[in-house]
C-alpha cells in the first residue's frame, strides 16, 4: 500500500536548509521557485492547439497550464477534505499539502514539450527512427561509443513528460547540478509513467509513454524508494491528469469557436440532444442563457454561449472526477488502479464525445495542419544541422568550421550541464562526451525552444532572413 507520509515527502536531492513559515509548505516553495523561471515563461510561445498566433485570446501552453493548475487545486482540495473526514489526513495542513502539490505539478506538467506541441514529439521520434538506420549513426557510434537499448529508446520514443523531469532536476540551472531542486514528491507526481523507455510497460503500450531518461536513472531510483512509486503512479498524478483533461476538453473547442473554425450552434445542438437527459439541470440553464443572449442581442453570441457551456460542463466533469477518486481510492492506494479518473467516472461518455468533437473539428482544421507541417520542416532541419554538428566536433576552442559555429549556437547552459560531473563541477571535456550526451545536448536545446524562436532560427540558418 502507498503511504501518504511518503507520498507528500518534502525532501529534495539537495537538502534545503530554509525553514518554512506556518502557512507555507515545501510544495508552495516549489511553486515559488518555478514561477519566475525562464522555462515557465517559454510556455507563453508554445502552442496548445493553434501554433504561432498573433492574437491574445487563443491559449498557449502557459495559459493552459495556469488553467490546469487552478482546476487541479480545486480537485485536490475536494479530495483532501474528504480524506480528513476519513481520518486519513489528520488536519487541514495535510489537505493543503496535497492541494499545493497538485497545483505546482499541474503548472509545470507541459514544461518539457518541444515546439509545436505533441506533434513536435512525433517529429523528433520519427527523425531519430530514420537516423538510427543511417550510415552516419553507425560512424558516430564507432567514434563516440555505442548506445544502450534504453539510451536509444529515449530518442525513439522521445517524451515531453520525461523532458520536464530533466528540466526541473538539471536544466533549469541555478547553483548546482540539481537544477530547480524540486521536492521528490513533486517530481514523482509529474512522472505520469514511472518506468524507463525500454521497459516492457512502455513497449507493450499502443501509445509509447515513459517517465524518465537514462540520464535520470539515479533520480528515479531515489524517487521510487522514498516516495514509494514502484511501477505504479503517485495518487496525485491521477488528479493532475484529470485536471489536464478537463481543461483541454472544453478550452480547445472554445479557442476554435473564437477563431471561427467550427459551427458551434450545430455542435451544441448535437451535444444537447445526446446529453440533456443525463444532465437536465445544466442544459436547462444553458438554454436559459442562450435565450437571454439572443433576446439582449449580445454580440459574439457563439463565444458567450461556448464559454457558458465550458463552465457548466467543467462542473459536471469536476464532480465526476472527485467521485471517481473516492470510489477507486483503495485500488489507487494499492497501486492496482488501471486507466484514468475520467474514463472510470460517470462522465466517461461525455468526455469521450468532447474529445471526438475536438478531433473531428479542431485538430483537423487547415490552419492547424499547415502550421504543424511547418513545424515538421523546422524541427527536422534543426535536428539535421545540430546533430551533424555535435558528432563532427571535438573541442569548443575554435569557431572556424560550419559545425563548430553551430555547436557554439547551442545554449552555453546546456553545454555546461552535459560537462558537469556528479560532484557538480564542469570537469568533463566536450571532446570526451559520449554519443548519448551529444544527442541529448541537441534534444535539450531544440525541445527548449519556443515555436517562434525555432522558426526564426530556422530561417536565419537557411539564409531566409538575417539575424
């Protein structure tokens, strides 16, 4: 059985000497550490659904993450109060720890997403799938050392979730090799798939998902032993996942209505016909609000109507998720729960329908598809340029050749991290970096780019425009 004392452990890789004020727990500190970071700020120019937008309405990964954090905190408070009544939590402070843990985990859950969202992950995976079959890879292996199965799978199944763990534990560099030095409980909650890329649990899944890279093996072992997640998820991970689902199921449709790429009136009538018997109070209120907007000649009625729809549907989904957590609590704590909270709730059919609406009407929009194809070209070309550069350069003392110049364009912070020894000192020379280190240096650099930065750098390097 999982134990809440371990699950809410505020311990960090580097022991923290600061004392907490009575109102401030270790997960509040995590939130305060990351809210000022460049990693979080970069999410403001990473696509949620529509990349490279010039308007200030359409959601980015940052605004999406803020909404998920708000929903997650609300869900966790509901569940925390229930755990107090069950006498699992002794007081309100413990419930607040859960709420703070979920909130900060939700805030940073998309931190590792590359440019152009989940499609960017697919592009990286496909590029490495092709590259590993090439003569260039064989030559690089002979020069810098073979890749283990796990190392190779890290790139074949590149995962933004694992990259977020890497950012928080290493790449968001402050003073040493521990990055932002987040609590082990927060890192454990973020690890949606607590197994390696070459684990059978990853290989057997239709969608290949894993939680950490080879470079974070030791960190995972520490999280596993101290938090207790050995092949099973942290209970708070289910809350994070549900908050993410609730946020995008309604918000993606709202963005599409604002951009006028869907016929909201037609979609709403279909949803009403299918679900008004299940949720009569909500649809009765929605009908009342729609008539009021029509009577008062409210401008942009579709947008007002879809926003009202979002509010009432989110209420249904929140209620269903909280009850799902309660109903499945024993199996969650035993580490045997399968699936997610929404698909095991009374709102399963509704959530599946909303997902299908987005898939059919939003993700298939011409603008989305066109910009994703732009992203494919941008990321693929950047990988070609920078991978060829890092496997062609020994040292960093010169900038004469094309490859030397390209390596120097890679963030100095990322180059420093790859050279850091276990003692936290940059003692490893660039010429001594393994092939895995060199490939990861490039994926760190490219996955950290915003959509706009990636496009601009691509245009500059191809000579389309001057720096």
